[in-house]
C-alpha cells in the first residue's frame, strides 16, 4: 500500500495537480487537508474517474479534510472523542467543532487525516485551543492503542509543529516568539510519540521540508518547515518499507504551499488476524 498525506490548500484550485500526482505516483490512499469546501463543492468526479473513493468533512471555505482511496473506505469517523471546538469569543466546551479530523479503515489500516490548529500567536486563544486539541488527540491515541495494541494506526496530516530545530529553515520562526516551535507545542508532539506512535518518514528521509511560505522567496531559498507527518503505531511503522517527500510538487503553476509526504507499506495479514489487508 502506498499512503500519502498532502495539505492541498484548496482542492478546487488544484484538483488536476492532485489527482495527477495520485495517479502518476500510484498512490493507494491519499489523506488531504485544507480542502476548503463543503461536500457539494468537492470535485468528486475527477477522483472517481481516476478510480478513487472519497470521504470528506468540510463545513465552509476554511479547513476541511478528506481521504481518497482506491479501495472502499470503511468505518468512517468524523472527529475524535474529546476533540475541542473553537470560536473566538466563545471559548468553552460548547464551542463549535471545526472540520479538522476524519478517519477511515482501508486494507486493515486505520488512517486519520488531521489538520491541527495553527495557533496563530503565543498570546492568541487559538494557541490554547491548539494545545487542548493535541491533548485530546494524545488521549484518543492512548485509548485506541490500549484497546488494540496491534492496530495499524496512522495519524497523517499537517501538524503545524516543527518538533526539532532541524525541521526549521524559515528564519522568522523563533522559539519564545512564534508558534510551531514553542516548548509546549513540541512537548505535545512528543506526547503523541510517547502514546505509542513514531515518525515513519524521518528515519528514511533524513532531510527536507514539507512547507514553504509563498512570500519572501522562501521556496527558492529553501527556507521551509517540516510540519507534515505520517505518525504510525508499532504495527504500522513495522510495515513501512519506504518514504518520500515530494519537493517538486512545490514547483510549477499554482502549487500548494505544502508538498506530499508518502510512505510505502508491506502489510501482510497474519494467520490470527482477520483484518482485510491490501497487498
């Protein structure tokens, strides 16, 4: 199975590029973030013509997540238990939830497409929301893997965190001044790893960013960030045989400011495991 994640920064603006990438790179499952559309606005026909099933969650022109798969998507889930909502000036447990998380099972693998809140600035309510959102995701991960330690679980998407200094090439990000690199954010990312996940890409792709701002010639100068990840449970990580960051997708006409991140899986069903698998 070839699994990819991509913050597409508007599916309608670049659907031909996205579908073309999925087909040309033989992607079986594509998790997308920032689709920026309602379900009725999603260009489903192009994906179906290319042989993909799609499940999505979009509420308006902001945020939005989706999963496209060559095989049917089962047990689709919108959001995770405890996931907080957000509306500036309306903090609290009844704040409306945003379109930031969708999951489905394909080939025995539980795949999440996640768009973690940006945080905006260290003194913004959105930053507190981001940390609460990540804390809820960590608890969900712990509970899920405690209930099924052998589950091939993948948390994919735009995490809006640079977990190490090596993941930062943009000089405007400064610890103590800006988001994405603050100690609480990095601690929240580490908590996900401590909950039973691992970064399945960096061991195989030791360098490279996944995002470059459109401004200030960030891409030509390679002043990027690594904020897009495929985090996997032990069962998932053990099946990873290859990985890639497709930097060239930041080139050309009307690119997203993010690029696809891909892993290849060798997932064979064991005799005592009745989960269907893609070979």
